[in-house]
C-alpha cells in the first residue's frame, strides 16, 4: 500500500518513469498525429509502456497526456475528444499501476502566442479536470519555459483539482541564449505559487538538469524534482538516438538523490532500462 504522495515525497526520493513520447516512437506506434490519441486507438500498447517502467522500478508513472489540451489537439482535429483522451489516459495508467505506483497527470505547455490568458486558463483547466476525474493522484505541469504561462497553468490546476498535489517543472533550453527564466527566477515564482515541488525536465542532459536544480535549491525551500533527457539526440537511419547510457543516467540519479532531489525520473530518450539502472544507483 502506497503512502499518500506528499508524505512519501517528504521522506524519500521517489523514482518516476522515463519518456512516453520517445518510447511510443521507438516502438513504432505513432504514425503522425498526437501520441495521446493512442489512449483511444491503442490502449494496450500504452499500458504496456507504463508497465515496463513499473517493472523497472518506477514508483510514479505519468499519463500519456502531454499536450492533450483542447487548443493543441485542435491542430489535429481532436479537440472534441479531449476529455475522453485524458480520462482514458488516467484510467490506463491506473490499470497499469494496480496501486504499485503513483499516477500523475501529465500537462504540458500550450504557448502564449496561441491564445489569450483566459483561453489558456480554460484549456488547462478542462484538461486537468478530466485527469482528476480519471483518478490521477497528482498533477505534473512539465516542460514550461514561460513564467506567465506557468502561472496561468498553476492557477488552473488549483481551481480544477485543488486537492491534488502539484509539481511544476521547467525546461531551461534558453539559458545559453538568455531567453526564458533562470532556475532561480523559476524557483522563486513556484514558491510564491505554493506548488508542492518544483524542478526541471527536458534539458539537454542530466548534467545540466543537476546544475539547474542545485540553483533552484539555493533560493527555495520547496521540494525538488528532476527528469533529464538522455542527452541531445542525433538522427540515425531515420530514428532519434540518444547518447547518454543507462549507466550514466544511473550515476546522475544518484547525484540527484544526494543533492536532495525528492522526485527523480527521465524525460526524452529515457528508457525502462535507464530507469532500472537509476533505481539500482539510488538504492546503493
């Protein structure tokens, strides 16, 4: 029996899953359109990915719903299926979990250039409400790079699922160019917004992610999360190949745990084999 999520987060490092989108493509399941639509057309295959991460040792899995908001889905003519996609995403993850892992509702950014603030808030709220109704145990807002949009998403989450824990993760690809917030700015904002954990995901690799969360820790007392990419991919034979090995991901998972990070997982390119190695290294 799992402890309440926030109790566990306060007491130990929780190992999350790895990539969903890149794993879908690696298995040859996505042929255009949105990966989240597979919740309707290929639920058994989505469940198998969740189960592979749990078998590797993950104690938290994320729903296959990144980008499954009505504005983003409208680009593929799927906006009328938004609620069903998110409900099924939550239900599939819960069926895979069988109370062995926490189920987090994955919510990605939309982009402020696509709609006004009120429309963005309504879009986030409708997706999060569907995930809540599907039975997720927490919400993870991930890969945000704009403070104003992150604020809108946090407000929507608190309105649509006020009793669920909330994790907010930023991507800091813009650090080198000076675009987007710094880790310090993001952490200070998250503390003002009273999220339960703040962190970083989808950076160029684990070393950058480690440095970003250390900078966040220097200005904030909020619990930390980190889900690095397995490096930057190169294309070989038409497929993305990620350069960071499972052993290297495991080493950085250990460093993240030693740095006090409470929620550790992987993002693009992170496979079940990597999660298995991360578990071994964290538990050493």
